[in-house]
C-alpha cells in the first residue's frame, strides 16, 4: 500500500510524467583557462620588544621604510592599502608548570599591494623585503574583470549539458521537445597562488625573485531539464 501511495504522489507532483512525456535531466560542466591580469601581494611587518610602545614605534618605522621603497620604485603601477594592524602581548610558559609570564609585545602590520604589471611582482617582493618586510602573507594572480570569462564557462557548460540531453534522447529514439528548466549549479574561480621562496635582501643588480603567473581556472556547472518526445 505504501508503494502505491508513493507512486500516486509522484504522478500528481509531475504533470509531465502523467502525460507520458519523459523528462531528461543532465548536468554539464566546463573549465576555462584565462591569463591573469592583476597581481595581489599581502606583505607583513612584524616587530617585537619588551615594551609595547617601543614595539609599535619600531613597527611604524619599519613599515614606513617598506612603503617608501614601494612608492619610490612602483608608485605609478601599484595600489597600496592597509589590511590589518595588531599589537599583542606574548607569553612564555614555565617548563615546570605554573602561571604564564609576560615576555614582551608583538606588533604586526599587513599591507596589500595590487599591480597590473605582472612582470614587476618579483621586484616588488624584493624591494619590500629589502626595506624591512619580513613575511609574504599571500600572493595571488587574479582577473581584474571576471565576468567575460565566467560567461564563456557558463556557455560551454550549457552546450555540454544540451549535448548530453540530445545524446540520451537519440539513444531512446526521441527528440527534445522543449526546455523545462536551466539551473546554474555553480561557478568557481580559482586564482593562481604560486609558491614564493623568500630571498631576503639582494645586492644591487641581482635578478629578482622569479614568479610565474600561470593560468586561472574558471569552472562552471549547469543543470538542464528537457522534455523529450517521439
């Protein structure tokens, strides 16, 4: 009895099935590669001192040196903004247990450098680290405008879904009568995150840190439902 009731519910919920028209539901996926046109580098300056004020002052001095080096060499091709700033106590814990003990203060400032000249990324990193930056928090190559590539990926995914539906219909000696629904299952953009080895300060004339942009992958998925007939 439970099986019969379930079948009746399915027929009522899907009028197309009641009419005898089969529904084909498929998913098409596509991946499109694109060359990045923007680099984004997050640089950190961290300083430590037993005194909070001195840790903050030292951090400000080092950061100003980093920003000065970037402005001097790349003012026309970069945008710089502060991402975060923190001043926190650090503690040490006695090996034999007991209460933690204050062991000074850590000041950290992170700035983001954005550039459209990808061939300068390695030089930007070198200039910053030579001036006092002591960490590269992240390095990404991205698309300044993602929409055109996103549209291409969606189109390819839709065409693949349509081709799948037609192949299934032909195998059943049917043809597609109409499209019932199209759903964008998702579009993801995977930025390039190259590994970067910190090279430290360089002597004049040395080659910059090598950084290869690579390609960005844009992945799209589309679910297509069609009604087929003889």
